[in-house]
C-alpha cells in the first residue's frame, strides 16, 4: 500500500517535470507525460481518494498541496483531453507500449464510467454514459475489436484486442500461483505456491463443476488442465484437480502425494500445498518471464459500452453487445442484462487483470458478503493513506 502510494505520486511529479517548458520536451513528449500523469492520477483517485501535488520548484521543505477526489478526477480528465491532440493515432500493432490516442480514449472512458463513484454524485449521468459510448466507438474506428482465441491475447503477438501494454515481466503473473513442482523452461525452479481463487468465482463459468480437463463442457475463458503433457504440462485459466507433467504423467507434491488442486479451501488458515484453484492467463510456453503485460484491451471497452447503455446511453443494445462477446468465447447467450449479470460477465472476461475491485465498487457489490468475508465496511472502498504521508504532509 505504501509503495504503491509512493510510486504513483513519484510518477506524477516526474511527469509534471517533463511537461515543464524548461525540460525542453517536444509536443509528443509532453503529451506522453500528460497521459502518464493522468494514468497515475487515475489510480490515486481510485485507490486512495486524494492526490498530493508538488510543482518542480517545490522542494522537500514545502508541504505538497492536496487535490481532493473531485479535483484529482478533473485533473486527470483535463490531462487526457489536452494530450489527445498531440498523441499519435495507433491501431493494433507492436508499438502500443507507448501512449496513443487509443490509450488516452480508453482511460477517458474508464474515468467517465466511474465519475459518479469518484465524485460522489451517486448515479451515472447521461452525458458521461454517452461519452463512454463515443470513446469506445472511436476505438473501434481505429481498428480495435473483439478477437477470438482468448488466451492468445496474452501472448506477445500483435492482436486486435490490445490497446496498451507494459514491457514488464509476466513472470510474477505466472509463478505466483503455480506449485513449487510446476516448472518450465526458463524457470525450472517452479512457482511460489501463492494465490488461488474461490470456488464460488469458479462456479460463475459454464462447464463441469468438478473438473476442468479438456472436453468438460467449459467455456473458453475457464481454460483447461492439459492431461497429455502439452503446454509444458501447465494449463490456462483455472487449474483444478489432478495436474500432469510434460510427459502426461500425474504430478506429485513435495511429500510425493498426487498434486490435486482442490476446489474448496478449508479457510483462510489451514491450507497445504494442494488446496485452492490456481488461476493463470500468461503461460510459460510463451516465455517464462516475457515482457508483455496487457493493461488496456478492447473487450473491457466493449463491456464498458454495454454498461453505459444499461445506464441510459444511446448507441445500441447492451445485452446484444455482451452476447456478442459471449458467443466469441464459447458461452451460451445471457438472458438479461443487469448490474449483477454484467459484473459476473466482467469477472469472467477480465479476471486477474486488475479491474475487479473497481468493478465491484461501481456495480454495488463491494460491501456484500462472499466466501470467507461476511461484510465490508463502506470506508474500505479506499485504501489507507500511509502514516508516513500523513505525518510528513499536514495538508
């Protein structure tokens, strides 16, 4: 929590310095800095609800001013609107690790979709929802769109989905969930046996409730557990049940027992090497530490447009948009579009991509109980500002 706060605020300060005329940046560099400042400010608004601000000439003896949540929100929107004119137009391609008109429009759509949460107005305004539709349509006009082959989106290959990616290692995304004995070329040392998902989330997906081997009737996004040694013996999506190695032989854990990832966890305590469903989108067969983390992609924008229409925007049929995506992913049509069914669909499409908390807050689910959580106090929708920041800055 503290490192995130420090890094985001450091990003804002550095971007502000680049934008200063004394830095001599050209129009493109200034526009890129405005995008990056807006991106960090977005996360400060979303996570903490306040954003300190310091000009390049203010040293450590000056207490930074502090923008409240509304001011910081408007600050990010202004940066993006100003950046748009000088950012390059860029459709699908390999250079999307830098700011473009498309990435700025995506982030603007995310801001407008969340405005009523960030500014505390309580309900989405028609102008904001129509703006979301306009921005998403502009992404479509630039060539971005839905793409089949769900797990191929998370390879380094060019696709129509990816709008913005970071050249940061996917290693942590891969190895933080896998078992100690699940190694692959590039990392034979195996995983950290860390993170799992909950059975009730897994059950949101279509398919056999108790197995995820190929042919279990599952939709594409739930992935599969390979039994034939393919994919280095490491599957995609949700890894549950008996796991197999690169020769198709059942894996064992460190004591020599069958490596069977259980669907249920016994609790927050009392887990062993095999409890819990492991969740993975980046597979080591595409690089054990490949430098391609997807940050923004079109399916998210597509679902943002559906949500905006659900909230009163004109521009199509929200249910039809969701079912268009579901058909592409091998899932049956949804009968009705509500906040809950949309939240479930965003979960199925965007799991472990960093949007779940934001979605749950916006769609009214954050304080509800779920497995191992009886309730959530409303104030926990924001992270605590670190005590070091409170002590050092009375503002």
